[in-house]
C-alpha cells in the first residue's frame, strides 16, 4: 500500500480511501455500511485506509441511503427508578457496541406524555423501540405499533404475540418470598403493593397469594397496603402497620424503595427489625446494601436484562429471522440479609400454631 500524505482531513473523500486501499469506491461504501457482506481481508484493508487517512464517513448521507437513523427509542415510566437506570446502562452499552444511539423517553408516570413518542415513531425518526412501560404508547386512536418498527418489551411484559418480552420471574420470586417467611415461622403476612395497574404488580401479588395458600394460610392472614413503586408507599404502609393491634410479623414489599420506606419509618417508632417484624424487598437496588440492617431482597439482573433486550431488538432491526417471538424470563436471586429472622413467637420458644 502506497504511503500518501494527507494534508487536510476535511478534503479526504471516499475515492481517496478507495485508492489508498486499492479497491473500488463501491467496496469502501459497502464495508462502511454493511461489513458482514464483505470478506474479512477486504474489510481490514479498507478500515486500515480509513484509519491512516482520517476519513470520517458522512453518517447523514449514509442514513438517507439506507433509510436508517441508527437511533433507538427507549420509553421508561420513571427515570428516577434505580431499576430502570441500570437497565438503561445495559441497553446503552449494547447499542453503542453496534453503532446505535439511544433516545430516552421519560413518561414520569404520566400517560399524557405518550403522544410525543408515538409521533417520533410514526415519523420514522428511529429504527426500533424498547418499552419498559408494560403497554404500547397511544396518541388518541393511534398507537406506536402503527409505525411498523421492531418493538421489544422489557421489565414489564406486553400481552401481544408480535412483541418479544424480556422480564424476570416476578410471580415465582414473590411466592418464594412467602415460602421463606413461612420457614422462619411467620404466620401473619403484610404485602406492600406497587402500582395496581402494573403487570409487574399483578404478577408479584399473584405469586404472594399463591405462596400464602401453599403454606396452608388464607387471604385473611394477609394485610395489603396499596400504593406505587416509590418510597412514600412504604412510609404510608408503615404508618398503617403501627396503627394495627394485630400486626403482621413478615412483610413483603413489591419493590425495594417501599421496603426501605417501611423499615425506616417503623424503626423510628421503636419497632425492631428483624426481631419484631421481618421485611423482604424486591429489586436489589444499590441503596438496599446500605440501610441498617441491610435489606433482604430479590436481586434483578437489571444490566443483563437491558443488554438482552437490546440484542433482540438489534436482531429484529437487522432483519434476522427468528423461530417464533423470543420471550426471555430471567431468574432472580434471594439475598438473605439483616431484615429477616425467625418469627417473634418462635424466637421466644413458643409453640407456633398455623
């Protein structure tokens, strides 16, 4: 390969790269837009010429030719939720690795924000969509599916046979939480809910009820406090708990934020954790490691879930045929830590009657 000196990077054209690599301009263009269809040796020659010359492809022109924007829209219910923040890290790393940018749409739990993202999809300013919302965004009679773009749901499943889901085993984990509390001798249970309309909440509460029934108990043995997936829900549940004469000794919260709100509030009122009441959370967010005592919780593979969802979407955008619609259900890991222990009656050596 000849050693040419390039005086100005701005003056370098694709023809210069082709001449330096000893190939045609069409080959250079193909390597830059679709390298998988070019022999590895040729790709290496072209990319070495690009590196030596300092050539910068005109991405805008390329995108117009290929009808790709190289951008993906991610719609999240609430960006301040630490779960979504970690999922987005995984998404961004996987998309960046493949040359895609990311546009983040934050609904902030307000459905009236959806039309702007529906319009973004319908105007084809993106190549694909990742939804963390549990539903397809709407704008009046129109919805995002009408854009005909690849869509993948993450965290919260969407009941649509054309949309792949990447979620965790919510129901199984909630059931396991109750089984764990029963083994510790707990016989009266508290449940702190998430947003009642969320499919995540529906699944977790269903698993909780199944676990209670499997332990030989009934819904009369459950105290349920409703709210959203926020700290304030746990605070309100704790205030209601303190007013009860017959209190649950084992409490499961549908998210770590509400579990932490519950723990801090009852502790301030003189309730000991876990001697007086055991608490289990859900998510495994970082702050759960640092409360005192550290929170027993189910840790979600948040980062891995983001990467898995992004990879499925990338395959769909690249037109790779799949056998059926992939649905991924990732397992969760119970972290047994300081907010759970044997029930007070068992700790006092009393006979426990179911």
